[in-house]
C-alpha cells in the first residue's frame, strides 16, 4: 500500500510523525507492506516516511508574512504534483496546511479524480472562515475528513462532508510525557526552583514579532523573581543562534534545549507562549500559560478593516470549549505590561492556577480517548480498501 502525506510547519511535522508511526503499526498488525512518501520534516522522516520535500521551514501566518514563502511553496507543490502524476499512491492524506494542500487537493480532483483523499486535521475554517469558498473546496476535495475537534466534525458534516471524529493526537503523545517530578530530575531542576517555559517561535516571523515582547516581559519577571529560571524549547534548529543571541542580549537566566520539549514543558511552573499546538501540550500537562500572538501591523489592519476578520478565540484550549480557559493577548493587547501582569498572576495566585487547571480538565473530555492515531490510521487504510472494492 502506497500512501502520500502532505503537511507543513513544525506542528504538522509532529502530527504527521505520529500518524506515520500509527500507519506502520497498523500495517504490521494487518500483514501489509506499506510505503509512505511525504511533504514534511525531520520528525516524519524519523518515523519512517520518505520525505519528498521539507515543508517545516516555509510556513507563516499572515498576509505580508507569507510573501517570502510563496515561491518555495509553489516549488514544493510542483514537486508533489509531478510525483503524484508519475507514481499515483493508493491514498493521499492531507494534514492541515490550508493553502498548499488546497492546491495539491485541487490538482488531484482535476487530474487524478479517482485517487482517494483523506483530510486529517482539517483547516480551521470552522473557526475563522471569511468566505465559504475554502470550506467548499475542502469538502469537494476530501473523500473523508478525520476531525480532531467535535466542533470541527459538526461544522464539516453540516457542509456535506463525510466526517469521522477520531480525537486529538496529542492525547496519545502525552502518554510518553514524564510527570513534573520526573521531568525535573531529568533536567536537573530542584523541586523548589521557579521554572518558566518561554515558547517564542516555530516560524521565522515569530522571531521578529513575538520573541522581543516575550523576552522583555521575561526580563521584568526575572527582576521581580530573582530565583526564576527560564527554559526555552528549540522548535526549529535553524533558530538556535538567534534565540541564543537574544537570551544574552536580554540578560535572561535561561536554558535553550533541543529534543527535550516534553520534559521541559512538564517541568515548568507556568509558560509564556505563542499560540499553537504547544498550548494543548501545556494544557494536557496541567501547566498554566499565557498565550501571546502578533502579526505585522499591515496584516492586522487588512484583516480587521478590509477582510473583516474576527475569531472567537485563537489558542486550541479555548477553541475546544469556546471559552477563555487561558488568557490570550493578541496583537495590540500583546504588550510587555499585559504579559507580565498575567504571568505574575499565575505565579503568585494559587486560586487562578486552580481555575485554569479546572478548565483544562473540562477541555480534556472533548479531546477523545487514547488510540487517536491508531483510529486515524485504520480509517485511512479502510478508505483505501473500500475504494479498491468499488
């Protein structure tokens, strides 16, 4: 069985790697020979996929911010289309990655109409759809959508898609995470040490728009908490030197770590973080957090005044329950003063921490049971078998 997977960015590479591992397990159990080719990154390669094009470093969020990545994205799309035409797989799995996957999916529907397409983790049009066009395209491209959120499943089902809700893959990933005490022993952190995780960037643009405000806030927190130590997971190895230089420039007592993200997050007393998959990881580890996000002023202005763009929430924990479990400081609200205020509240106010953790517990019930990735893998393989039988 030949499977082609298309995804991008750091989070897509993580979700793709979890799926590749599950597909390999499913193949062994079913006595299948399986070959997986993908657009993705290092994690997917380590899980057993052959990487046709590396898409981890060419993602962005925003209009102006995406301009430098247009040509690299077109190039990798063309490579994928040529591969699909020359070596048609048994199924294509699209993971999130809205614009590039719409391009690949539309090509398949035009040129390879009998090729089954499964969209796993559909783009969040159910949250911030500006027009029905993208939703209609997703529904027309996908033979089946494997949804990770209940609201996502309901939205696409109402739009006419064949949908299965499998749950969120991080439920599976968190089973390998250590508890706080073990994580601290692994990292050499004393039980009484005040440890704060800083998660500034997995995209290039975030180094410019998020890292300075997060690090300046950390500088102020450090002045008020001389015993604090900051821990920074390196989401993208290419950013290592810039983050290390910024740590020195801001005079932070901080440790930058690669390949120990789960341990680092599990050991933290709280986190100041960008919006993204990491918010759910922190929530599932019961770590209080302040979520920050900014794009360029031009992008923000166009989104607000031209596109009339608005969203109820941005961070996944809040999206799951559609209520403010964690504080979100977006664009103009993402100031140093606001970050410090919310961070100090979480460090100093036990009642506020417990309130957030109660929200986490409620959120977990909407993420599904263990075995998410195996359920997704079974759906994908069964889709191939059904298509072959027909």
